[in-house]
C-alpha cells in the first residue's frame, strides 16, 4: 500500500508542477455565452448573442471559435457571423504570478445577412497574431491583430450598397480583458475596431465597425 501511494505521488508531482508553471493551459480552455453590440458603420447596428469556445493543448496548439446572431436595432434584418482561428503558442515566461505568450494564427469566417427583401453571404479569411499576458492568476490581457480578406454576394433589396462580389482587405484590432472568478467561471470584455483599406461598405464590417462584446465562460481542463 505504501509503495502504491509513493508511486502515485511521484507520478503526480510532474503534473502538478506543469499545471503551476502553465496558467494559460489551466484557463485558456473554456466554453461560454457571448453578447456583442455590432455597429457596422453606414450599414446598421446589431445586437448579437451566441456561443464561444477556446482550447489550448499541452503541445501548444490553440483554437478559438465563435458564432453569434442577432437583429438590427431598427429593422428586421438578422445578421449571423461565425469565425474560427487556429494557431500555435510561443511561450516566453511562465511562473506562478505571471506569464506571457504569443499566438500567430490563421482564421476563417462568414457572415449571413437575412431580411424580408434581401439576403447574402460574406466570407472572411486571413492571418493575425495575439500576444497574451496573464498575471496574479486572475487576469489575462490580450491584443488580437489581424489582416483579413473579404468577399460577398447579395441578392434583392438594396444589395448594391454592399459591394456585391467585390473583394476587400480589412484590418481588425481587438483588445480584451478576461477575469477569472474561480477555477470554474470566467468573465471577459472586448472591443473590436475593423476597417477596410478602401473605405467601402461591405460585409461583415461595413466601411468600419465598432464592436463591444462580453462573455461568461465555464472553464475545463
């Protein structure tokens, strides 16, 4: 019995040390519910709700996904957007009180606009990088920066306003703060500014976009 107990403790020490040395692995694995207010410049403002998921593996692969949907605040137009980011983690500092890592990634997304008189789909794909800084085992700060190509196709209504079948390049910047209440629950807020270099009205960002978001997430490991 004593030998079994000693063996179990010996095997647990490296695992506990790994967990203490890698706070991102402890907390960058979560699923949550999301709200965002999406002000798309000259197009519209949408209140959107949805779900998100974030995964960081022991071998430093990283995945972030989100799907949200909601109505225009002034009309019956509905906008659904989804995005998946896949990256690799480069850690630079790890200890019990602070940690820093950099995540370059590729991403793919879509937007679906529906209304009584018009419908259309936009696609997004690009690259970016995301520095993350975590301290005091409770707060994580990140700054997500990316370049994205977009294309769309719309039919009906005033689809001419959305540069149908035109390809545009956008830049997207998202600062984010996450606060970990405990080992099970996390709160997060973020702000996104997006624009295309030609200052044209297009999906999913309009000529520019100001998006304020919040989430509550449940942690797993």
